[in-house]
C-alpha cells in the first residue's frame, strides 16, 4: 500500500519550492540521456555537500562542463517517520537551487513503502532524478539492511528500485560497489541492470575494502562490457549509464578514466574539498587571496542556509582544504580551528587579506 506523506512541514517546503519555480518533472523525462559524454557528477557526501556548499560550487561551475549534482545522503525512513523537528532537518538536506540542475536526490531505506513515499516527496519537490544508495559501508546504515548490505540481498534491492520508480515516475539510479566482501560484479550488476535503472554509479571497491585500496577502474571497464552484453547488444536502444567512482582527482582525470574504460561519466567526491571551482574549466591554481575570499563566502552561505540545522563545527572540516600550500598556512589553520564561532573565523580570515596584498 502506498504510504502518503501528509505533513504540514512538507506542505510548507513544497509550497516554497513551487514559489521558487521548482516543479515536478514530467513523466518519463530522463535528463541522463541528454547529457554530453563524458559528464561529471558531484558525489552525495553527508555533512559536506550541503545546500550551502552546492550553491557555491554551482556559482563557479562552467556551463561548458556537463555535470550533475547529488544531494546529501538522506534517510527515507526519517523523512517519513521523524517528528516535525527531525523532518525539518531531513528536509533541509533536500533543499536545492535551480542553479544546481540537473539535481538528484539520494535516499536510503530497506522499507518498500517508505521508499515509494520518499520518492513521491522528491518528485513533488521537483528533483530531476532519484538515486538509491546501495553502497554505504557505515555499520548503522547496514544494520537497517541499507547501503552496502543490499549487495547481499539482490531480490530486495530490485524491489526497492521498483518501489522508487512507482513513487518518482522519472529517472531512478543506483549508487553501489563492485561487491561486499569480494568482487562480485559479474553477478551483482546484472541484477541491477534487470530493473533498467537510468544509471548505475559504481564505486570501484568492495564494501570490505572501504577506501583503503586504490579504486579498480578496470572493473568499471568490465561493468561497461557487462552492460553492453546484457542490455541491447546491438546498441539500438537506450541503456543504463555506467558512472565510475573512486580516486577521481579532477575533471581532466575523470575524462582520462572515462576514455580508458568506456564509462559514460565519472563521480567526483573528495576532489571537491576546498575546490568549489572543480566543475569550472579553469586550469590555473586559485591564488591565496582567492581561496581566503571564497572560504569567507562559503562560511557566509553556511550561516545563511544552515544555521539552526547544522552544527557550526561541521564547517571547520573545510578549513584545512582551503587553507594550505603557502607559508603560514598551518598557523592560520590552527587559529581558525581554535575560533569559538564562525564570526571569529571570518574576522581572522578578513584580517589576513591586507597582509597578502602587501
């Protein structure tokens, strides 16, 4: 039975989204098919790629760079079951601006009704795509039979894709790994392809490996081969897109990896830390002054958009990424980390600018 989310908080957010021009997508529209190849995808990183950071990344992105943004990793169970305070925080993870488009909501759950209902919420909020996380290795996620645990339960994983499609009625994708304890790509990927998702983002490591070994991009190449054999061998119809993930350092590196493997696109995660210019076409290194000014801008966006929803300490994880590569950077980072408030951090950074100009 479809579980409808009738909640005053959701209604307010939906109304706000509609006032901003966000509208539910048309049935059957698949933005993935229109992207030039290779394209580049911003990874869904919890407490990192929040709406404030994505707003900054979108500002500096170049229109010539084909890219897709994912929201933060979000709980469908929380979206459906949490009290109003909890829902407010969860819905903040699903806030976005039109400059981010195409934008994909990524959720996780093992509950079929919650998946369908959450997908419906995302449809009403006007998302361009809906993604199911089947790769997260966190124990608290796996205990719910979510994330990477679904690799061990292909039948349920497939049922979740069908549930999401019923609720979203647009392009549904999956982010996963090449296996759980061992590489099982040859059996796991065909299970997903049987449901014909719009895309599969493949982290080229097993769950057991976490991120402790180099990503094996030759397995991304193998995934492309499996896809080509399994879906429309003649190439005369649409196919599930294969997006490689793991150890992608830059857009140039992503292009090289896609060319070498035949992947349709690449997902970039850690490369975005301290680098909101990642999706631009600039080739020069930002100056010390530019990095400091942009960090101040990032802090201000965080204060404006995340205040009351996220602890200010989360912003501090970005300090080291921005502040580095010049004499005195270590001392500046230490002072920023010791700042009691973000206002104090901004004052420290602002005071640094006149010294750079001298």
